[in-house]
C-alpha cells in the first residue's frame, strides 16, 4: 500500500474518532442542560412550602394582613415552615405558617402548598419557634 493511501486511511480514522468525540460531548452537554433545576438547588428541610400566588406573597410580622410586611416571596419560591396557627381568614383559609428564616415571618396558607404535615405552634417546642440567632441568646 502506498504511503499516500496509508495517510489517507489514518486521516479518515482520525476524522471518525473526532466526530465520535464531538457527538459524545454534545450528548453530555444536552443531558446536563436537560437535568431538572431542582437537582442543583436542594429544597429546604421538611416541612416546606411553595408559593402558588402568581404575584408572589407578602411575609408578615404577625399572622394578619393588618401586620407590617417584612419581605416578599416570589411565585414558586420555596420556604421552610416551622408551625401553623389558625387566625385571620384569607380567601376562606384561616391557617398561617411561621417561616423558618433568619427573621421569623408569617405567610398565609391560602397561597402556599406545604410539602408535608406542619404541626400547630402550640405543639412545637419554644426553642424551635425562635429564629436561629435568637435561640442562642435566649435565657431560660
């Protein structure tokens, strides 16, 4: 076999190998892009809630719409839930959740779907009701 034919055969093999490598890289990138977004962002510890209100949800200082707004959660935001109480009705739902955040806030259960059973606040130990920093400084 002449040298020119050998070089051409090797070139074809190299081209075929490079094509396979390119196809494998493209497939890997496609699989990474198709991975669900929640796989990279873990959900908060259970129980947690997901905001279902299209315009988002106000976080309140106390479980009432008359209470001051301390924050806002966007549509589909996930928030940890500590406990629940029955108080002011919002859209026919009297349940409000205490959120698990730096600053304790309340959200109406009318606009949140919970991931599991949420205990009533009277059934939860006091140390779990306080925000993480306040629990360290609490006396008693």
